C-alpha cells in the first residue's frame, strides 16, 4: 500500500522539526526522520491502529509515536496521513472542526 502525506501533515512535520531545532537541531532532523518512518510503516498494518473514539464514522485512525499522534485514513488506493500532532494538542478541534 502507498502512504501519502497531506500538505497538512508535511506542515506538521516541518513545525515539529522547527520547534525541536530551537534547542537541538541534530535531534530535530533525526526525530522528524523517525516520524516519517513511522508514517511509512503504516503500510504494513494500516488497520492495526484504533479509530478515533466518537469519530469512528470518519474512518480516521490514530497511531501513537512517543508523545505524537499520527492520524491516517485508509482508501482503496493507499493510506493518507492527515496530520502528525503532539498528543497534548486538541486534535479533535484540528481534525474535526465544528465537530
């Protein structure tokens, strides 16, 4: 299965890297690479991650990676990574505005 990152997910990764780079530029690059790898491994078991509680009908799954959450949706032609967000953020407001 092909894994594609949306523009929003790419922007999330860039923001995560920028945030970490303020204190540790080398770790920022390595950690963003780890997150990208975690996204790519979704292809191995895309349905192995829980659907978002209360929003199951949307088909959005959540993978935990450290303190971060990788949100993805499965379609006939692959996996779409919607967002990569820190777990402390209000992800429901970001993923499901007007909820």
